C-alpha cells in the first residue's frame, strides 16, 4: 500500500510543526538558561571575592548600629516571602501548562 499525495503532505506538515515546536522550545530553554546563569553569576560575585573588604577595617559596622530583630524582619519580609511567592506562582504556572499540554495531546 503506497501513501497518497495528500497523506504525504499531511506527514510533511506534521513533521514541520513538530520541528518548529522543537526549535522554539530549544530557543526558549537557551534564553531562560542564559538569564539564570547571568543572574547566578552576578549573585555569586561577592562570594568569589568581588568588592571584598581590605585594609585596616575588615569588620562590618552595620550590625553594630542595627537591631538584629529588625534585620531578621527585613530578611524575612524582603527576601524569603517574595521568594516563596515566586516559587508558588511558578509551580502553579507549571501545573497549568502541564495540564494544558496533556489536554492537547488527547486531541
């Protein structure tokens, strides 16, 4: 049994669609990866010694004038809480995308 011209055209169209989707997915993965690597690079600069204290005054005087309870509040309010919210939002978005993908596969 030989495939008809219409069947071959449909097969080529499906292959083209899959190729386009794969190419777009790879492009997005590369872009997101570059963003994460750049952010991690900037975030780890202090750990790698950039702008390290040198000279006669290596101690941090900030903690001498700030109350530790207030510093803890700032840390929780400005770093931990937004980070947890972002994780929750990303988890929700991921679940919605997976559910939509499963529904589209069923069609």
